[in-house]
C-alpha cells in the first residue's frame, strides 16, 4: 500500500484532505507540533508523529522512500507578522521538505502554495504564474510563499523530484475546527457581531474541492507545473445576502467607507490580539478584497479533472457545520430565546 504523508494535517485543508484520503482507503500519516490542538483529527485512523518542518533532521526521518507527500504546513498571515518568523516556516521549512523528498526518493510531492503570489496586475484574467518574483508582492505571507514555490518548481524542473504546485483561492467551508479568518467572519455574522461591511470581494473555494484537487494533482499533475484551485468570485455584500437566506434574515449590516477602515486597520491587529480571535479585517485583507480575484481554474479542470461547487452550497454547509460542532460559540438569536422563555413559564 502506498504511504501518504500530510504536513499541516490538523489545519483546515489538511484535516479535510486526510478525511478524503481515508475514504479512499489510503494509509496516511501526518505530523503535529508539540502541544498542537488535534481535535480536527479526533477519531480518524491516521498516524500522528510529533515534529516540526523546521527541524531538518526530523523531516529527513519523517519522509521515506516511495511516499506521496502533501506539503501544507505553513503560517497563513493577514496581520503582517515579523518576516523572519514566517520565512523560517514557509520558506526554510519547505526547503527541508523538498530536500527530504529528493534525498529519500519520495514518489511525489504536491505543494500547496496560494493565489496571493500571483501578480494581480497580470491581466483581467489571472493564470498560474510563470515567474516567482516576490519583491513587489504585498505582505510577508505572499513573499515567503513565492520563495517556497520557486524552490519547489525549480527542483522539479531540474528533474530532481516529481513535484507540482496547487494555488487555492480563498478557502472556506466546513471542518473549520480552528476557526479560520473567513470562518470567523461567518461566525461573527451568525452572532450578529458583524455590524458593517466594506465593498469588494474575492474568489472563494470550498475546502472539500481543494482537498479533492490536491489528490487529483498527486495522481495527474505534471512535474514542474502549477494548478489554480479556485471557485467562484463573490462580493462581500453578495456573501452576506446568501448567509441571510440561510439565517432567515432580511437586513444587511451598514456599508462602511473603505478609507475609514484603512485608517483604523492598524488598530485592528491589537484589538484581535487582545480578544484572542482571528482577525476579521486588516490592511492586508482590505487590499485583497479590492484586488483582482478573477482566477482561472481552466488548467486544473483540463489536466486534473478538477471541479468546484457553487459557493452558496459551501456557505450553507459551513453554517450547518458551525451549528453542529461549534454551538457553544453561537449566540442564541432573539426568537430562540423567546421560545425557550415561554416553555419555562
């Protein structure tokens, strides 16, 4: 039986990928940081080893001959953390994984990059990047992921290993155990804490479709090539309208001026740190929502057989999942409180 290795397996994409691999009766092992929250993997038949991709000696023992490796581990950052911290994980960690795959003769490496490394000025429609210049990219997250993607691609094109890259757009969906940034937006809206929204939008993709795309890339992806795994472009306003359908609401929050949010964005990071919550907005997220999000997934469709579901289905399923699995984080709405009050009289 082929061995499937997943770094970042407890994360949003990672745990969904593992679930899909197990459905296909694959043997899977993943690594976890010491003390990492593993609730997303609870009850799954997966081998979990404690380690770190920045530990070169560990990674060279972790990845073995013939492994099919999905490298997802990394720091996703919209608050512009210190460059050296992100670079150590996203770039140096990826170097370790690639070098281990080469040295130990792994069968295949699929690296999860991001559409954020694609120059939004490329054109009206954005395709897979052909160069990985990082100096002009916005944010340390994009810059470090570009460096890592370049390293993977160069080693593959040199013929040193069989590796391809996938570029997911804005990932959203169920099984969001750690509450991603987009998941926090949905939770806040469910709890009526999102009192305003800003113009703009982005291309959002279901996490389950990304997981499926990763497996297809392992099966059919050409070495040295990249594949955009995008979904559907949606404005923030239209996303809230869809959520209103699910939540049976009519009113939308107030639309707030972009200039005002840009002015207060520097204070937002401090606020979210104090509240110990994922940031709903930052200067980087505002930039992203107002940049070109028209990503073409035609290459992935043609070469991999990739497909993505309607984002309405994703949003509905996400609300249902939060209700079933994170009910303690969801405030009862007024109508529910009234019903319970009557029953107790």
